[in-house]
C-alpha cells in the first residue's frame, strides 16, 4: 500500500514545468557530453587500433577513456548541480505543497535559487550537509534494512544481495527529502534541522521503506523502457559510426536512460517521498530513543550535532571547509 497520491504529484511537477525544462536541458547536456566524449574516444581508439592491427581493442579502450573523462567532469560539477538544479526545484515544490503561489516562467528558477541561498548561502554548505546526511542514511539503512537479518538461512546469499540492492535503490532520494524539510521549516541552523529530520525519518522508517520500494520498482521499470526505446536508434547509428559497435552501444543507451531518469523521472520519485515524509511526520516530535539509536549506528550523526553547535555559536567546523557564512541581505 502506498501513501502518496500520484495524480497530485504529477500536478505538482507540471506546475514546475520551467524547472523540469531546465533539468532536462542540463541533464541532456550532460548526456551529450558523455556521448561525445565516449564516441570521440572510441573513434580515436579505433584509428589507433587499426594502425596496430586491433581495431576492436582500440575502440573499446578509447571509449572507456572518453567515458572516464566525462565522468570525472560530472563529479567536479555535482556540487553545482545540487545547488542550482535539485535544491531549487525542491524549494518551489515545497512551496506548492504548502499552498503558496510561485512565479511562472524563468523567474520560477530564480525564485528557487533565492530560497536556497536564504537557507544555505553557499553551495559548499549545502554540499557538505548533503554528503554528511548520505553517510548517516547509509549507516542507518545498513543496520535496519539488511535482509540478511530477517532471512538468516544458508544458501540464499544471492537473493539477499539482490534484495539489499533493491532496498538501497529504493531510498536514493531521502537526502533530498531532508533538504526539503530544511527548506519547509525555514531553518536558521540547517545542521540542527537535518538532525531533527533524520530522527523523524528513523522513527517512521517502515512507512518510508514500504513506499520507497514501490517507487523503486516503478522508476526502474520506466528507466528500462527508456533504455529499450533509445537502444534501437543507437543500433542504427552504429552503421554510420562503426567505432560505436559492441558494448559501447549498450553504454550509450544506459547514459541516455540515466539522463532521462535524472531529468524527468527522478522529480516524481523525489516529490512522492517528500509527500510521504510530510504526511507521516506531521505533528510528531523527535523520539529520544531513536536519537540514541542513530548516535550508536553512525558517528557522523554525532558530527552533525557538533556542526549544529558550531553553526549556532558562529565557530567554524575544525575538520571541514564548510564555514558559517554571513546571512544575505
């Protein structure tokens, strides 16, 4: 049984069409960069391999090198993508969920950026917080969502591994849900409000698991359909660019499917879990017992508490480049 309303979610997503178009342009640009880098690398490798008498090996290695270069560039820009694209979209979705009016057109994107700047000011603050939250969620989910603890039977390691992978994929967007909580509560101390949100998540984790698994099956089913849809045209493209033949065709199809997922499918899942979180935690207070459990399963949860204290007193965190910035005018 799911606790989100898919019809309402689609309506919310449609009202943020400018952000959806912006996301599509960004991630299709990233996808194009991957395709160009992989294709160029494969072409160069094919030429070098032909000279050496092994076109297939040259093409494969060239494509992998090009793919690796594009991947490294994406890692470099991920802080920008989080701050500018995802966080801004979350900000306008939160306001819509609360019944507020939001601007239309391109001004909606600027409005989202403004809300994010008010809460985090610098991208390094948001990025540092996001990485810390992900670490805490991984530790918690490993402890409470490991299927092996429920199925202590011999000979089922493969099944257990697959089930745990599904659970991990199901909970991909929880860090963004906690970011939404920060924005919704208009927190002056994002470290402390994130700590509160993590406790609220923990004490409702069974509700999230049920909904997240349902969403994961839906999302990855859609991604697989997109993969099949783009695989056909890519096979035709191989006829024009022989260097793209073989495994690289599958790689490029996966890249396109990933781009569509990030641009169009991910916002649906993210909004659904936001809806579940706000509904499940409405009127709740953090349970001290779950706070203690989080303290035990993750040292990063204690680090979050220290950073919240540093933020409140204006002291910089000693082991992080993230500092307490001056609030905007």
